[in-house]
C-alpha cells in the first residue's frame, strides 16, 4: 500500500488492509471502474412526490459528484447504470407473465404508503430517468437494467471486460437493494468490490448498516471515500487535493445540495 489504507469490518471495526498481492491488485486504479446505480429523478429528484423516493441517497448527491469528479481526474471511468423500463410497464408491473411484477414491487406494498406514481418508476420517455448526478464526456451508460442487479439483464459485464476492469467501485442507491445485489453479482464473477460508505445511500440507517456489514464480511472492501482516493492518487503519483487531507467523510467537504427546479424539463441527452 502507498498509504495507511484501511477498511471497515461489519461497518464498525476500522481495520488496516495488508499489502498482500490480492489487496495490492484490489486497489489498482488502472484496473478500476465506478458503477453509479440508479441516481435518477424517480429516486432522488427534488419533487415532493417521486416514483420511489430515496431521500438518504438524494442527500449524498454532492458526495457522489465530488467522488466521481476526483476519480475521473486520474482516469477512472464512471458508468451510470439505470433501472430502465419500457414505457407502459411491460418489463415489470404490466407484464403478461403469470407471476408479473418484480418481487420488490409487491414487497413494497407491505411497508410503503400507496403511491400511484410508482407504476411509472423508471419508464422510458419520462422525466423520472433524468440523472441527478453530474455527467461528463467520457462517462459510460448501462440502460437496460430491469431488476436489482446492474448485471441483469444488461451488457454491464461486457463493458467491464472491454475496459479491462477487475475492481468495481459501487456508488448510488439503494445500499441494501441494487447496490448490494450488484455487489453479490460482481463478487460471484470475481470482480473485486469496493463500496465507499460515505457516498452510497440506503432506505434507512439500519438498512445501510446491514448491507455494509454483509458486504464487508463476504463481498468487498467497505471504505471511506477520502482514504480510497488518497491511495489511488498516491499510486498514480498525484497529490491528493488539499480539501480532502485529514477528512474521513467526503460529505464534510462536498458542499450543499443544489436545488433543482421542481418540474424541470426532462433532459434530452439520455
């Protein structure tokens, strides 16, 4: 290791990461990509009523933007993965399959209040797919995710292979849902998984805690974003930006969430 790099076991125990061959490769920025999952308007928009609100993830938009921006600076690609349904819901809620509707959709009826907008969640052609995090030229997009994992049914693994990526950093929402499902699928495909716990957002603090505990024990390294960036920057011979030195939670320096006008016109660059 180039720094005193550490991770979090069970999301509570700060643990030094040794300089073994496996972990040295795990932290190689030249073999790394970031998958930012489902940070679109339906989850993290500014409206009072959303298709499936994730307010804890919305609060992390500035953290996402700063983390992604600094990763791009040293050549790490950012891949925006989106749950993307055909207009009308044939991929899920209005499927002709006898067992129609994804599991999450039916389970949410047990604990969420009725929400007529949920039918339109991630429908193609609606404003709900507007990305709420910064996008830059050179970013990549995966827009065929129909269930929880970024790998199903998409060409995500194909893209990672073409980029010669071995290490996958997962950001986005929800920590205990699509992030966790993607982490399982990535680990089962032998990608090395990293999750910056100060960037991702779940449906609750308890749900985040449970997901990060599982990931730390079985799937990947649960880390603080500034520590991860410090190791990457040291490996490419770059100075870590002054604003992050001595910081453990990137949200401390990421700035305030900028207001997005309610009812803003949908983006046309999808």
